[in-house]
C-alpha cells in the first residue's frame, strides 16, 4: 500500500486549465481586435494585461463580475461568450461581435472559471 499516496500525488492537478495556456490564445485571437487600446469597446482593454483586467473588472452591463472564480454561472464573461447575457440581467450582444466562439472554446472558458480561473 505504500504506492497509493505516490499514485494520488502524481494525478493531482494534471488537467487543470490555466489562463496562460488555455484562455489567453482565445482572448488574443477572438477578443483583442475590438478590446484593445484607448478606443477599446466597452472600455475593456485586453491588450496589455488581459488576465489582470478580467480578474479585477466589474461588468458595466450587469451586476456580475466579469469573472467569479469558481463559478462560471456568476461570471458575466461566460454569459457574454455563451449568448446568455440577458439571463444574467445584462445587455448588449453576445461576444465576439458578429460571430460565435466554437462550443469547445466556450466550454474551455467555463471550465477554467469553474476551476478557479488560475493564471
């Protein structure tokens, strides 16, 4: 039975999503075109430090924070990319404007938030 603790330690955290590896590529490809610089849409500039901006930003369209670590359903960012912003008492259109993220990308964002939204 001495191998059991080592086996458990080896499995812990292997599949945890991170902003840097899993979410930043989505933000860069799908969001930074409109949410960058002095004229960033909605005042949400994701060009310099997107993780810090998303973690410390209240939504200006809903009472929800953009990210509520551990709970995608209480994270306005997830509702905006999922097209359910009205359910979160928000406004505007789904993001990205004019098209949809792939279902896998939406799931990845939701899973990342549910896991605690780690960098």
